């Protein structure tokens, strides 16, 4: 409770003072906190001991990073292997000089690993654990089930505004344009030839 109160206070402090105070606090709380890490105002880091931020990482305003073990109340989980995943289940790793954009959500129960020089634009959402629509029909919570699928991103990946990533791997030097849903692996150097817009998916 005391740590929650401290973090709530630190989130709202602007300017250089807030930046230095948050860096000093999270350097003690994160699994790893490299030099020059910039944690902006309004950022929520849930289970920081399972989050690693390398040198020069910038977590922009109001981003939410959710790490840690799967909640005990979640019983029915379908695990999908990601052969490219180099991280650890329950942990979020952000490579050096990467930028996590405004109002991003990174859900790391299944494990999320971002390489160096990655950029996620405003509104990006990355999920390594999500609901299984086949076992949880619309309008009922009688038999909830979840899919756990780790996320691996290579170096110099750029995700456009409001991109949603559901598991899988994105290779180095790939670009995903805005408002896309990533539901399959993207090869290194590719654009978004293997992703589909949410509007197209619903059509």
C-alpha cells in the first residue's frame, strides 16, 4: 500500500524533478533500469520487478505496462508457442533507445520482448494474454478462457498509431501502418503485407 501511494504521487510530478524522482525510484524497483531511462508522467508500471528497461528507453505519458505472473483466478489458458520468443513468461523487456508511445498498453503475462530502437506510436496495444472468443461467447462469462501467446519484436520495429498486436513475432526493420491488427508473424524488413485492418476483419 505504501509503495502504491508513492507511485501515485510520483506519476503526477512534471518537469525535470518528476523525471529524476521517478528514475531514482524505479531504478530500485525495476528488474533492470538502464542509464537515461525516461519515465514520463501518468505512467503505470504494474509489477515493476518483472520489467526491464535498457539504456535510453522512453516510456511516454499515460502508458501502462502490466507484467508479472498470471493471476491465480485465471484457470483455463491455451498456451501458443512462439519459437522466436527470447524472453521470459510474465516479463516485459524493452531494448535500448526504444520509445513506448502515448497511452500504450503492454500486457506481459505471457511475455513481451522488444528489441533496440523500437518505436510504438500513440495508442498501441500489445497483448501476450487475451480472451479466447471461441470459448467465451459474446454476452456470457460462464466459461471464460484465455490465450497466452508471447510477443517478440526485433530491432528497429515501428508500430503506427493504434496498432494492436495479439501475440506472434515482428521481425527487425518492419513497419506496421496505423490502425492495423497483427495476428500473424511479420518477417524482417516487411511492411504490413501480413496484417489486416480491424475494419476489414469485421467486414
